């Protein structure tokens, strides 16, 4: 199996789940508590992916490329945050969430590049990252589809946009995989650092922030640790 085909196969579930979640949210959006629980679960899984898969690989090299990677990754994510705030502000009063769709597409492209980094680091890392990001795609599909439906958009649009976002992640990963695989150790460690920051930012500044917009419940909090444990157990099974 070629590297590009491998990425396509392991990102296919994200496309399928995103389409199904978009359809569900278009016809019957989930409640706030369920959405919060899904966000906590996804946050736990993505946090575990960064802590257990990417960080150990960075510690095997020197500190300088890791520091550079973290700085570049943080600058990129903060830059995307500024863009996101401006786009979302432009949506106010317009009804249709064009800004949210654009921001979500940018997030998916970044996640696709991170996934390409994972597959370049090793098949196991790539597969486990694909599992983690599939949960993020699920949440994103629910959010975007529900926002389109609330704005009066057609159900077909609410169905197709989330699917398109997942495809964007898949294509970004497929394009990144062959390019990143040819990088030297220093440059690749820089990318690992940037990818780690992207995942941690996703957890701390996006998933958990939005999850805490509703009243916190013990079940939602437990979902975060359940997600972390689920990823840890999955990693142990794969390595066995």
C-alpha cells in the first residue's frame, strides 16, 4: 500500500462519520449536554494523542528543533485565532455562518497536516492520530451542521459541508505525507513540535473552552478522562 493510499484508507472513517453526524444534526441536533460530553471525550483522546504519541518522539532528539517547532506552532495557531475571531465577528447579524465554515476548514487543513506528520513518524502513530482526530471531526460536523440548520440553510448543505470539511483534512494529510517523509531529522522534529502545539491548542483553547460554555456535569468531566484512558488502552493493544 502506497503512503498516500494508506492515509486515504485511514481517513475514510472520518469522512463517513462526519457525513453521518452532519445528517443527524441537520434533522435532529443533539442537546447541549450531549455535545459537551462529546467535546470532553474528544479532548481527552486528542490530549492523549499529543502526550503519548508525539511528545515521546520529540524527546528522542535535541531540544533546539523542538523549541523552534513549538514557537512556530504557537504563532500559527494564534494567527489562526485572530483570523477566526474576525471571520466570526463578520457573521454577526448576517445569520449564515460563513465565518464558522471557513474557520473550520482551516482547522481541518491544519489537522490534516498534523496527521501527515503522524504517518511520516510511523504507521502506528498515524493510525492512532487518525482515530483521535476522527472524534474531533465528529464534534465539528455536529457544530457546523447545527449552525447551518439554525441559520435556515438547506438540509443538503448542512449534510454536505461537514463531509467536505472531513475531505479537506484527508486531502491535506495525503498531500503532506509524501513531502514530510523526505525531510531530515532536524526539520521533521520541528514539525513534530508544531504538530504537538496544534493538538494541545485544539484541546485547551477550542474543545474544552466550548464544552465549558454549558453547565459542567460530572459525566462530562469523566468523559475527558475516559477519552484519555481509551486512547491509552488502544495504544497498548496496538503495541502488544
